[in-house]
């Protein structure tokens, strides 16, 4: 995660992975981006890796 995101999380009181995992993913998406939302979901045990397909050329 980049410095800007880390600083914004820190201002919000989120300083550990545990605190991030306890944050509502929808709130994270609205205030940051979908990538950080996916990180939160993965911290909570959701598997977001897609398998079984190939990218179209």
C-alpha cells in the first residue's frame, strides 16, 4: 500500500491489518478504491482469485 493511503488510514485510526480487516469493505471502497476493498475482503477470508478461465487475446 502506498504512503498516501497509509496516511489516510492512519488519520482514520486504522493502523494495523486487524483494524483494516474489521472495517466495512463498502466504506473502504467509497473512501479509497476497489483494490483496498479486495484486500479487506481477503483479510476476512474471502477468496477473490479467479480460476478456470483464460484471458481473451
